[in-house]
C-alpha cells in the first residue's frame, strides 16, 4: 500500500502531466471551446499548486 507521501506525489504528477498534455494539444479553432479549455487548464494549474503546497507543508521533498 502506498504512503500518503507517495499518493500526494502521484496526484501532483497526474496534474502536471495533464497540464503538459493540454499544452501539447494547443489552441482550438472554436473560440468558446478554447476558452473553456483555458479554464480547465487554469484549474489544473491551481490543483497542482495546491497539492504541491500540501507536500511542502509536510516538509516532504521529491527525492
């Protein structure tokens, strides 16, 4: 069973990978769709930052 530390790092990696994938896809031709995807992207960034904050609060590092 994974520790809480491992789970948080896994969650952080999931969000970081999702951010990278959205960046790789690029912009959409449909402006409204592109704006919706931009909102999702921003939420992913916020979630990634929040999870990293939880990791740092506990004094954990990625080594």
